[in-house]
C-alpha cells in the first residue's frame, strides 16, 4: 500500500480558473503535512504546510482531514506561473518525508 | 535566502565506478537527508543524518551507499559501485528541526 496517493493528472486549466488537488495518506500516525511544488527537473520547493484547522496563503488554501486521512490544495485564479507538479508530502515518525507521485498542472493562456 | 548547495549538477559515470555527491547544507540545520528521484517517479527517502551519524535509512540505502560529514560542513553521499538503476536525481535536504525541509538543486547522476 502506498504511503501517499495522489491523482497524477494532468490537470489542464485556463488562466483564472480554480483547481483542486486531493491526496490520501495511509499512516494514521502521520504528524506533519505539506504541499511542495516541483518544476520540471528542479528540486521540490515548499509551497505550504497543512494544518488541521486549514490554512490559506494568498490564492492557495490547504485543508487536512485527519479522520479521513485526506489532504487538499485549492488554487484560485490560476496563473501561468502556477504550472508545475504539486507534491503531497507527509512526515511520519522519524524525520523523513513520504512523497506522493505528484499532480501535474498546466495553466493555459 | 540561504541555500543548500549541491555539486556537481550533473555527473556521468560508467557502471561499476564509485561516485561521490556533495552537499553544503545551511549551517543552522540539525538534520540532513539524501533523497532520490528516478525520472518520472516519486521522490524517495534514502537516509537521514543527525549528530554525525545515520539516524534512519530506507531499503534503497544498501551496502553500496554511505554518507559522511567529514569536515562539519560538506555532507557527502558515496555510491561504491554504480548500477544502471542508480541513474536518478539525488537531492540533499536540510531541516532546522521545526518543519519545511530545504532541498538542494540536485545532482543528476547518469550511469552508462
């Protein structure tokens, strides 16, 4: 069973659209949750941490449902520069991270 | 903004050769990690390093792999005898002990 599962996409959306990504994790003891962004052949970069109460950073909103072991990311008013792969990441136990395979987003002019 | 620096950016090596990948983490980081990403696949944990010793390693990190922090700044990953399947991006990461790892820009290893 995969630790972290994501819909791989791709998601192709027009500029200005709202898009949502979902992720599930298998280990109920997981402690910390993140969304990372990865551009083609680049390193993952932290987009935002995800808190139980939900959190927002500009156009980005993250939600966590511990009971369902489900994490989401909502991007409003998509920009061309949002085109990337979005990685759902979970920290469980020791300090290593488990990555999903990523969801690819392309924002179309 | 402080960066995690990795060298080289790209390394081509023949199967069976030894390679050393280098990383200079941010100085206030407590934990150091190596991850790898085979092209088209997910990022996978290799090893974590704390207080100058390995704290955890994955199944991928077998006897062919080793890590060192020889001089208190550089953090190295050595692959003793490379295989074709070792071809991947290798990312070093640092963690200040709170959350939110900072990844280096990676080394692309190509084994031929």
